[in-house]
């Protein structure tokens, strides 16, 4: 099995809104792949076919591949008349679930152009009432999306995102399992779990381990009031050594992507991602499975 460091990538706008600068960063630092979320302050779904083809060519010319369309699909309210939580839409305005299904179709078109079958999705803005009340509706939408994806050979990756109904590992695992489709799997972000003040390991990991298909990497510390703050990987609350060892022992062969959200004081997103990568490589250097 390839080492973890041989499966590392980055979301380009965690480095720069200039996609070429981000691709150069990834190539110079030996990363293998990139995910696309925002380009030049536009959501990835706003790209034209010609723009998508150019970005793929630029990535491949640097020895990189595009691993995932990091879409905002289903970052929306189930019902606009109800109060819900909201999070970062990454340069995408609020739209209805029906409009998000059209966005999913565009995401699949772009994935084909990029040479990937992976599309990151979510589970609708978090309801103020217990989500169990709305779970059948959420599962219905996700099931419809999974059928569309399966018909086109796509894999939907449902990310645990605290601002959404599948905010934590147990919730996103339950939603994914309820859909019962090979076209829907979990995108595990242990940093997001810690952002919500939940233990990412062993609890979170145990909940998603059998449904896992992709991993995002960030680190966080909580202040005395429980407010989260992004930090370089290895300096926060996420027990990454234990995570990586468990994933290795379990035979996980999927990808890992830096999504650090960290910008040092007086620095840039590129500086923060470089520091997070340095911290990550230090963590990996302590793992027996990486020493070859």
C-alpha cells in the first residue's frame, strides 16, 4: 500500500484564489492531487467547459491530477421558511434544493471533464429542531442524488460539516447508511468534528470507518470558552497519529486532502497551508508505516 504522503493533495483555494499559483505550490511540494472549490473568487461550478479543460491541462502538465469537485451541493435550507444554521457557501448564493440538483448535474459534467468521479456534497443547513424530524426528507434527497450519480459512474462524498444536518460522524454515517447506495460514501474531516467539540478519535473515527472514501485534513484548538481556532496540523486537538495509524491498520487506501483554514497572523493562506503541510509531514515521519 502506498504511504499516506504519496496520497496527499490540497484544495487549491486553501493556497491561493489564483489556481495556477496553487498548482505550482502543490507540484513544488510533492503533492499528488488537487481538489477544486473556488477559482478566482468564483465557485467551481461557475467554470465554463473551456476553463475546466484548461485547469485540467495545467494540473496534468505539473504531474498532478484533479481528485474531487469540492462542490457546495446541498449547502442550502431544506425549507426556506424555517430558521436554520448557515456556513460558508464558498462564493455560492443561497438556492433551493431543486436548484441544487441542477448544480449536482453541473458538478458531474465538470467531474467528467476533470477526469474524476468524486464530488463532495453536504446534508442541508442544520435545523434548529432535532434532525431526526427531518431525516426521512434528507435521506430522500440524498437517495435521489445517489441514483443520479450511480447512473453516471460518480461517487458522492458526504462531508461531516457542523453547520449541516450531517454535522458529526455519527450523523453523517447514519445518513449515508440509510441511503444504501455504493454511490454515496463519507468524506471524513476529523478537524470538523473537533471544531464542533466532539472527539474525532476514537469516537468519530469508529462511526465512519466502514463508510469512508476520502479524508480532509485540518487542525484546531478550542479556547476556554470552547471557540475553535485553526492551527497548523500537529499543533492542535486532533490526534492525527492515532488516526493515521488506525487508517493504515484498517487498510484504507484512499486519498487525503489538506483543507487547513489556517492563515497565520500577518501571513497568507499559502503561508498557512505550507505550515500545515510541514506539521503534517512531521506527524507522518513518526509513523512506522511511513518510514520507507
